[in-house]
């Protein structure tokens, strides 16, 4: 049964409506979540913008309130503006299914699989349990990892943060960095891409690559042209005992 539930998530990802319909005739949990990331078939269908599959999953009892292990709803991961609008209006929940059952597809995400080179042939209902399973792409493939620190801090080490590429904007990056580094957004003068590039807008942010090193340059005290690192210097703690 676990194997069939994984096949349902795979079929929802690649847009295979026929296989989704066949699998839903089996006694499987339509809301089963992946053990690693917590994604359901409905999450994958929304992620890839397969409106027909989103519709039939909702009609068959898929729960739109389930969240992933990152606390993402189907609206958070949805990549289609038109689908997102319909989800917001609730039009897909009670709509009538009028999708052509002869729909064919090209499973583009299996481009590295030797088993598929063009279009996967449709299978008989009785053969579903023997259908080969391919590994769904990791959600992390759509994330970017960045290294961040505060410029001029006494701690030179970077920490790593992870953010979905589609959420990567200047505002979101600044907010996440400040949350992780425990500082206020109002204290940040600018974000610097090391070694010496100032990030100014969303276009600059979208050009960032995996494991890019960034610094938050903090505003200095009034009248000073030097940034502050927001950490209290140990030299000011005259009455403290220092352990070496």
C-alpha cells in the first residue's frame, strides 16, 4: 500500500491523470504524506500546476489543509497563478470533473531514466502494482542554501540558511537573515555579496547561487561612518571573570 501511495504522488507530479484515477480506485490513503518532506499528492499537483489532477484529488477527498514538514500549504507551493486564484475562491472543491480520460503526457521529470525516452505507455488497471517507481525529485532541488554572517562581528563564522527559490526576494531574504542572526531589520544598512558586491533589489537576489556567502552590514551609531556589529565588546565588562 505504501508503494501505491508513492506512485500516486509520482503520478500527481508528472501530470498522469489516468494513473491518478486508477490508483484512486484502490484502497489507498489519498492524503498520505512522504516520510521525508511531508508532501502529499495534492501538494505535488499544485506545485506543478496540474489543475485537472488538483480537481480530481479534491473531489475524491484530498485534504487541502495538510501542511508539509516545512509548514507549507498547497497555496504556499502552488506555481500557477490561475490555479492559485481558483484555490483561493474554492472553485475546485465542488466542481464537476470533465477531464478527457484519454489525456496523454510526457514525463519530463524522468529525463535521466533509461526506462522512459518519450511517452510512457498506459497500463491496465491490474498492472498498477507492478508499475515501476521512480524517485521523486527532492523538494530541496527547489531550494537554495546561502551562507550568512554579520559584517564586522567578533564571530567570523557563517551560518547556513535555506529558502525556496520562488520565495527569494530582497524582503524575504532580509527577514530570514535577521531571524537567523537575531537582529532587527531596522539595524541593517545593506546586504553584501562577498567579496564586495552590494545587493539592491529582487533582480540581484535572484542571481544568487547555492552556498553564496553574504554579510549583513549594520548601521553605525548616529554620526559614525562605521557599522556596528550589534555585539557587546567583552572589554566593557570590567567586573567579569574571563575563563581561558
